[in-house]
């Protein structure tokens, strides 16, 4: 046991690696579903701020899962940390491309001068 109360990392068995690959594929699909729902269901005026918000929330959820599951971020190939980073990048990019008035409209506010 380490100083921080976590168990030391252990090497994954082949069955654990396969299970994590299946979970990662499922998670990528689950991450794409909200983006598709935003594109189809949200009015065009607030689509970018909504996509940003959804992507950032998903990034936080995936990063929390990766942390709690003690996913090795130094592992070869794609990990949940990579997915969280990709979702955060999408969220930041969508937020940067959205108009401030559209972001205010997303939360039911209007811009005043």
C-alpha cells in the first residue's frame, strides 16, 4: 500500500485487456450518441454552446471513471484518459467557436448593453 492509500499498479491479464478494449469501444459509442442527439434535437442557434457543455460534462465523467478505475495513462494505445482529453478538446473548441449571445441563450439569459 502506498502513502496515498492506493494499491500499487499491477500488470493486466489478457482477459482484463480485452474487457477494457470492449469497454473503450462501448464508451466511444456512448460518447458519440449525445453529440448526435445535440446535432439533431437542439436548435441551430444554441448547438455549439450545447455541444461544448455536453462534451465537457462527458470529459469529466470519463476522467472520473479513469481515475477511479486506476487506468494507466502511460499504457500503449488508446485509454479512457485519451477519450477524456479528446472530449475536453471538443468541448473547448466548440465553446471557442460559439457566440457569447448563444451561450447566454442556452441558460435562458439575454445579452444587454
